[in-house]
C-alpha cells in the first residue's frame, strides 16, 4: 500500500497592507507531494501554486493563524482533482519503475574503452 503526504515548503507573502488592510497576505505556496510504499520506495513531486485568499468564500485568515491543513486545502484547490490524480499516477509509476526497472542509465560511454 502506498501512502501520500503533502508538505508545505514555502509561503510567499505580500508584506505591506493590501487594499483590504491585511498584511502578510499569502500569494504563493510551495509544496511537495510524497508517495511512499510499504517497502520504503518513494517518489516526489513539487511545485508552487498561486494563492488568492481574498477570493476564498471564507473570511481572510491572518498569516499567524494559518495551519498546514489550511495551506494544503489551498494547494489542492488550486491543483484540482484531475491534476492530483494524474500526479498520483505518475508517482505510482515512478515507484513501480524502482521496483521493476524497465530503463537503465549508463554513465560510461561505449567509446570510452574503460579509460
């Protein structure tokens, strides 16, 4: 069985007050999505999404009140279920490749003659 973990990597904020008077408004969230199987094989995806908390239906959340769970919801909403499903499938395929390799990378070229 494979487990999946979200990790918040970074938050980029607008320091000064915005038009609503809020400071430290998050507008970018860096994330990492990690898949790990029972044998310890893992694969990771990472990226950054734009955040527009002022467009959210819930009230504005001050920076100091943010939790990893809140940021994860923002990231998942921005990525959407289709992208998350595709990313999960890619990570599963990477783990399958680790378990039963179908490719090999050579760092010694055939013309090197062992020199």
